[in-house]
C-alpha cells in the first residue's frame, strides 16, 4: 500500500557554494520507514537551488560555480554580446549578491524528483545531491521533502 510523508530539512550553508545533502536526505527517508518510492525535494528559498552532480572530483563543482558566476556577474548586466555599458542590478535592498542569486536560481533547479530504494536515494556511483547556495553570506535553508512509496 502506498504511503506518503511530508518532512522539512534544515541546512546551514557557509555562504556561496555547494553542500552535499545526500546523507541527510537518506536519513530522512530511512526514518520514514518507506523502502521504495519517489522523493520530491523542494528548496523553500529564491536564492539557492538544488543539483545532482559528481561527488568524486571537487573541481567539477568549482567549474560549475565559475561558469554560473561568469554567466550572471555580481556587478550587473550588459548585453550578451558583451558590448555596451554594464547596468547595475535594480533590486539591491538585500545586498549586492541578492539579485544575481535570484537569477542563478531561476537558471537552475529549485526542486528534484528522485527515486529511492531500500530506504536510500537511487543515485549513480559518482552522484550526490547538493544544495547550491548562491548568496555570499551563510544562510539557514529549509527544504521540503515529500516522500511517496511503500
């Protein structure tokens, strides 16, 4: 018989970068008693995101962060052609890193739907689930974890 569980997970970030949340998610799944099903993980914020990516070589995460910083610079926007003047972000009440964080979130994922089996996420050998913090300063982030399974 299918059952469901709705949980929240809190993650403390150290500022911009990646936090591997795979084991924290696995602990929540195991505690639910469900063995087989689907986990939907949703980030309850507009300035961080979620990604499934490589966990073997940390340089992958370094390159991902560098690419997104180059795509969405902290100091404003200009034409994608690179021509013209840079215009500062209009939304800056929460600091100069807030608007770039919102754009980075819009370009990435704020939710994931992943299978689990034997009470653990079903991931590839070199995969992990990361919370990707886009703000400069540390934050306390909340995730919703909706489990459906048996």
